[in-house]
């Protein structure tokens, strides 16, 4: 099966000049969705992962299904102000300004190994910030799982010290 054929393209979304690559059609195709989970399961060994972290919001889907497959827990990396309780926050620069992400402070035990999941890797700003945030609260990064990678934006450069896997490259 060719996953690239399942990815929809939306020109000029969310703004003029952007070609949005949308993995949503994969979600309605059980065979394609299962293939994604199988491919990541081949790459990342369960003994190297304690928790899966999903980057808001599409990363939640991938992290949840992988956590279920591996019989592990899942945590959320969210935009600032979206999580209850005490949180750890990190602000970072993105291609068109600044953003901030948070996780709950007590969600990770010191030394736990985390696999970070998202649907798409573009410039890598959010991925890199997610790794820094998890390390800030004592977690260790097992790697990154992305369905789509936009190679011309060089997002892997900022996270190359980690084990990274992307399934469809543009």
C-alpha cells in the first residue's frame, strides 16, 4: 500500500502559499492506519519506551494508538493554558512567531523514556521544544515518530541526535 496516495493536499491552507498535507484520510482506512502502526512497531522496540507523548493535536492520535499497541501509557504535550494542575512550560520560536507548550509537571518520572509522536515534521521547532520540555522535567527521549516529513524544511536537523522515523517524505 502506498501511504502517499492516502494523504490529501490542500493548496493555500492555512494561508496562501502553503500546501497542507493532511493525513486524515488515513484514519478512515483501517488497512492504512494499521500499516502506520505496524511500521512504527517495527522500528521502535517496546523495551526502549516507557511512555508515548503526543504533540497537540494530531500527535495525540498516533501516540494513543501506539501506546495501546505497546501496552504503555500516553501523555499530552499541549499548547499553553490547556492542562490542569502544575505544568512545565517552554516557549520557542516558530516560522511565523512564538509559541509555548506545556506538560503536567508530575506526569513523567525521572528517567522515563518517551517516544514523541506527531503527524508531520516541518521545520522541527515544536518537535525540538517538546524534547527540551520532556528533558526539563527529567524524561529521556527514546525518539520521534512522524507520519509525514517535509524534507525541504530541514526539521530533522534540530532533532538528529535522537532516533527519528518518518513514513512519507516530501
